[in-house]
C-alpha cells in the first residue's frame, strides 16, 4: 500500500506522519524511502547484521532492525543543528548486507565490498551493526576512497587488542588491524568515552604506540562537552573523518541493550552534544554498532542509537562547509519551544 511522503527540494523524504501513523508502514530508517525507490542517494543508511565477533553477550545481529523500529518517531527538522537533513540531501535506506555468520573473514570481505560499491556511487554511508568487528571492513572501504582517515572512536573500550583466543578479527581488535593496514591517519586518532578495567598497562602502551589519544568519560564530566569538542576538532583538523560509535559508550542506564556494558559512561545528552560539535568537519562516514535488542528494554538503547544515526545524517547533510559551532553551541536563538 502506498503511503504519502514528504517531498522537499525535489528530494523524497519520510512517510508523512500527519497522514500515516508512525507505527504503520515499512520499517525503514526514519520511514525514509528505500534506496531502490530513488534515482540516487547522497546518504545511505545500511544495516550489517552480524555478531560472530563478540566476546560476551550476543544479539547485535538484530541491532539494525531494532534501530530502524526505534527511529519511527524521528522528524524531518533537526532543531539542534538547524537543518532539515532529508531536504538538504537525498537520504535512503539501503537495507541489510547479507553477511556470513559462520566465517568472519568472508563476512569482513563482503562488508568491505558492499560498502565500497555504495561509496563508488558517491553515496556517504551511515552503517548500523552488528558488532564492532565491522569497523575494520568499513575503514578499508573508506580508506580506499579517501586515503588514511582521521578516526574518532566512541566506546567504553579501546578495541586495539591483538587477539582473542588466537583470533585476529573480533570486535575487540578492529583498530589494531586498521593501524597495521595503514587505514587510519595516526596523527588524528582518538578514543572518546573510554573507561573500565583493562588487562594491564600494556594495553595503554600499545594504544599510545598506534597514535590514539584518549578522552575518558570522566574527562567529559570534569572538563565539559565544549572543551572536549574543541580538543577533538583540533586533533581532526581538515582531514577526512570517520566516526565509529559503539553504543556502550553510553552508561548502561542509557543503553542497557549492548554486549559489554561498563558503568560510568556518557549520558545520551552528552553524547548527542559531542556529535553535534563535529559540525563542519569533513565527515565521510560513520557507524553505530553493538546494539543488542535482547538486553534492551523500553527501547532505551534503540532510541539512543536511532538519534545518533540521525545526528550523523544531519552532519553529512550539512557537509564540511557548515560553520562550526552552530545553534547547539551558543548561537543566539529563541528557547526551543517558546
């Protein structure tokens, strides 16, 4: 059945919620058109259901579907960024990439090829996982197009370990492999939101050797969002930027539905403001991973992840020419809702 859509600037947008209830219709991200329904997409939201690389609680293979269902309440105008992302860019849902659940190497190859095919069409990607193993093939695809990229890694964990049980490709190792393969710019790497116990001091020593800076969740608490944003912007500069976001960067109170939760994390408000602070940087792609619906309740994790994807789409729609700062960072504006 056809559901009327919003059209702005000649771009096909979400199903019109004034005519079709939000709980009805196909479950694409933000009820956007499917990629086959548009001539081309400037930005594609793509699912990669895969969790064969997890070391603790599984379930992230169901993450993309859950985030899509949790995105039904998103609206076309983003007041925090003062942008209508679906009017500024043609955004579409590219569906899910079928990945081999029994062969991690094959899944990584397929994921990189699928991402590369979309990037070759000048379509920017926001990927919903899946577990964090997927960051490696996504970085391979983006580095193939842009060269070594700056990387901001939002996560409770470093994910620069060498192996688990002798396995080199897991959700705890993607950024060590990315460093070894020359996919990232070692002058522009930073973990954000890191916390929790480690195996030993050598974890930090290796991580520093790869070029990573670390902003802990306590740093965000003590220094504040604006100062952290300034530090991240300085580190990234004008380089092409990839952002990889594990939903466990949030405190379990805000994102219980994840595989390796760590107390003491960011709030949803802090995370969204940090992402909005990246406005105007040369963002070339992003992912949101490790949403595990079996451990979610009241859609807390799904809603947080859906809004993170929405902020990434908004940043991509604004582009690298957008003035830094913006409404979320002190510009004069009326109080929202007044």
